[in-house]
C-alpha cells in the first residue's frame, strides 16, 4: 500500500515524459506549455489508489492515469476559453498565449491523446474502462453546459446546483476511482461504493471551496477571499441564501448582485450569516462528507487497505482554514 | 456487392436515429440541429466499402461508420468556429445559432460520442480500429493547425501544401477505408494499398475543387466561381502561380491579393493562365488520381469487388464541369 504522497511522486515520474510529437510545434507547444504549468494530479492518482484498494498496482493503471490527467487538462484548456480566463496557476492560459483557435485545437488533440493511452489497456477490460471514461467525459461536458446555463438564471434550486457540480467536477474523481477499481479486479458492488465515495467527496470538496472563498482565512486559503462574491459567481452560499432568506434579505442580496459597491463583500457575508446560509452550507458539506465515508466503509476489503483513501478524504475536507 | 448509392441509403437509415439524450437540450439540441443539416456521408460509406472489398459487411462496420461520421461533424463544428463561418449547407452554423461556447462543447461531446460507437467493436479488433481512428483524428487536427499557420505565410511550398491537405482532408477518407478493410479481414499489404488509394484520391479531389472554384462552369459547380480568389484563399492554383510565375507575374499576383479590385477574379484567372498554373494544377490532379488508381489495382482481390470503389473514384474526379 502506498500513501497519496508516494503515489504522487511515482505518477509525476511516469507522467513527466513528452506526450506529443515535436511537429507541428504550433499545435503541440501549447500542450507542452500547459502541462508544465503543473497541478496536483489528484485525478490520475485516484486511478492508482482505486486499483490499490483491491490489488497491487497493475500495468494498465498507468496509461489510464495518464488518460485521466490529459482529459482533465483538455477540459481546463477549453473551460478557460469559455470563461475568458487570462490566468491559470498564475500563468497565461493557452488561448491568451497562443490564440483561441489554437487553444481549441490543442484541447481537441489532447483529448485524442487521452484515448491513445486508453487504447493501451488489456483487451479483456478495455471496453469497460473506455465505457466509463466516455460516460464520465460526457457528463463533464454536460456539467459545463449546465454551469453556463445556470449563470443566466437567478432561480437555480439547490438540487439542480448539486447535480451540476456533481457532473462538472465530481464524476471525474469518481470515474477515476472506478477505473482503478476495475483494473484492480473489483466486483460491481465494491466499484459502485467506491464511485459513490468519490462523487460525494467531490461535492463536499466543492461546497467547502465555496465556503472558504467567503469565510476562509485569507492567509491559509491562498487566494483573495470574497472573489466569488465580487464576480457574482453562483455558489452554494448564494443559492442557500436566496432560497432561505426572507423577502427583505433576498432583495438586499439581489441589489448587491446588481452593482459593485465597495462594501459588497462585507455586506454579502453579513447576509449569508443572517439567512443562515453559512451554517446550511457547512451542514451540507458535512452531509456529503459523511455520505462519502459511509460508502468507503461499505467497501468489502480489509480496512487497512482503505487507509490512504481515508487520509486523503480527511486531508481534502477536514482543513480548518 | 453494393454500389455507393445502395450503401448510402442503408447508412442513412442506420445513422438516422437520435444519437444524443434529450437533456440537457442546451447541449444536445445543437448537435441534433447540425446532424440534420445533412451531408453526403461519404466517409462512413467508405468504411462499408472498405469492408465489402474483402468480405460481406460485418456488424462492426456500422458503429465504426457512425463514429467516422460523428468525428467528421465534430471537426466541422469546431472548424466553423475557427473560420468564423456564418453558414454551413446554407444554414446558420452551430456557433452562429447557439453561441461559440456551446458550439465548442457540442463539438467536444460529439467526439466523445464517436468513441462510444467505437467501443461497440468486437474486442479482437477494437484496439486496431481505435489506433487508426486516433492516428487519423490527430492528423486531422494537425492539418487544421497547419492550414491556419499557412494562412499567415506567403511562401508555402507546394509539397508543404499537399502535406497539409493530406492531413486535413485525405487521411480521414483513407482511414475510413482502412478501418473498413480491418473489419473485412484484410491483410496489412491490402489495407496499406487501400489507404493510399483513399489518400491520393482525396488529394486529387481537393485539387479539382480548387480548380473548379476558379475555372468551373458556375451552373454546374453550384457555387460562386472565384470565391477562393475573392477571399485570398491559398489554393493549388495560387501556390503554383506564385512558385512558377516570373517576377513580374508574381508582383501582379501579390498586388491583386492586397486589394479588392472589381476585376480581381478576371485578372487572377488571366495570371493563372499566363503562369501555366491552370495546366500545372490539372496535371497535378491527374498525377494523384493515377496514383490512387495504381494502389486500387494493386489490391489483391478479384477485380469485380473493386467496381464500386472504381465507380466512386470516377464519379468524384472525372466530372467535366
């Protein structure tokens, strides 16, 4: 058994080769540039952990981990275009540095490269792996579209928002774990529980991310607190506040959304507290975290094998900042 | 054995189902819209023809044909974004009708859907089929990037241009035939010759397309003659004229490219004739067509099986308009 940190080092070594040909550089240099911006590589490591929950890490796990990481980077390149984001990890995004058209194509070819790695998997399990990869990829696209749809609406219900977040961010974590489980020889029941662990953990993580953006300690959080409030981003806090506030509080929130007042963050934080949205959001996070842990419990393997996943879940969620 | 027309009807029936879920409609309606714009469906039919050159059409050929057609439509949706094209088959393009971000995502999910169909192929040949699909898809992306790169250069050599056209348009025809050949049980030598047939035929077709845009009979050609000249598009004619004209002719061409004179088309056609670019382009077309037919000849099957491909090649190229 390996810890997340050990697998992280091993994956960094494996992934650190050049995935693309030299020519045409106008297409592949953008991909090389984007991959060297780094990232925590959580998703591919989940493939390895999903595998190791059931058996020693198999040869097949590595190309699948590569495929998952390349898929994730493909979505980031295209999402950055859609969000018109100038920066990613503090550096210019691909479309900013190389133009939108090249970013579009670089993303496309990154996705095809992911399928090249998937095609290295042993034929006895390839079809099951590719099936889950496709399902996950489709759901991530659906989640991104719903996210764009929701930005134009001010009546998004909490359940709709949870569904969108699950598609956009959590199913990839869940799918990575499930592909690892398939490689490790897990049966359907265990693979289903592992999938639900990943999905619920991902939702809990996203709720926490929204919470910390508003109420986190700026020094520990590592980015500007209140950024979501300033940019009018839909978050669990905002949706909870809109659906639980009284009519006076809801109008106050809506008028804050309409203009950039200098005390906007402070006032919105006050409204989140008055409407109870802060507590509701914390409770929601706990609810999904507990669901995740329930599904991890349910997996029928000796509990020592679950230790790395348990530690990862606590590391991701139990942060006090 | 079936003719192109017979296979065309059969494929239209098979392909005419709904490939996408109902929800979210904001993502999938654009895909349904684009697919119902139609098209000649040449590429998927080449899968069926490649298969039938060697054996009766197998079950596997149909989902692969679907995958090829969806891949082709994915490239059209994304290319239309890059070309800022307002119309496709006389109707608004996806980005024009639904916005660029949705068009980007709709294309992405169309590509994933192509891989879903590929994943239905029998596991004994799935890996070879997916390998060729990936190779082809990668080359198409490379071709599109080179095309964009070349638009910014005025010193593109004929060989570079042929290479770009081969990647952007011909390898998909060639790849479709090869996937069909693999399904039909062809050996490597036969599959290689069939691939080269498709690749050279595709290049010959593109050269003819460039030629007819300038010198075709407008009534038979079905679109505005001289459109490439008006839009300064790089074509085989322009590249031949620039590389074979004397210095006076080259300056005349370059000054025509710089402004939109009312007699631009007429003058450019004159220069294509004076530089011999018209004859060079016709000869080049014949050269690639002959190469294609040579490779078709070389395929070791009874000649009656080659008849539908021979007829298709002559239909595509020997048009007198």
